[in-house]
C-alpha cells in the first residue's frame, strides 16, 4: 500500500476503525498482487544496493507512519484504548504480510476471509473496553 493507496482506501471513511479496515484491505490486496516481490523484499532487503534499500525502507516507514497515525486518531477520539501506535502499526503490517508470505498456511481460506479475520482481530484488540455502570453505594452485586 503506497502513500496514495492508503489515502484512496480511507477516503469516505468516518471512523478510525473504518479507516483501519480499509487500510488493512488495501495492504492485503497489494500483498496479493505483489506476492513475489514482497517475499523477496522481506528476505533480501540487505542484498539491495544502498540506494534501493533506502528507497524501500523510506516507503515502508511512510506506510507504518500512516497506520500509526490512524491508530493515534482512534486513541485521540476515544474509539481505541491507549496503545503505542508504532508498535500496533508494525503488528498490523506484519499480520497483513502473512497473506503473501504464508499462502501454504492461509491460502485455503481465501483473501476475503483472511482480510475480515485480520481486520476484526486488530479492531477488537484496539477497542476501548466497555465500561460497566458503577453500582450505587451499598448495592449488592447480582
């Protein structure tokens, strides 16, 4: 998912959850399309020329920053619990990379189901826990 792909994917999304779902779908779709390149880049980045490696890593850092910004947006709005956005961004990207890198393990489920499961797992983990109403003083638990 490039700079414009994340922006395009999140256009029209209102909530941080919707934006993350759309971003996850875009990353998985791109991973599906560029499966071979992603496998090479994940394993062979050190073998790239210094200039090529710098370009790849700059692109990657931009993507991670965009994901972290979406997570921060959800935290700021109260939609998500307090988390370290950069760690969560890396977890999201790593989970999405399972699709192109581990087809032997997840390919049988299909891209749509994989996408739905990853998105729900991420969003459920980020959601702010529901607060229980406080009992009145002296009230007994049920």
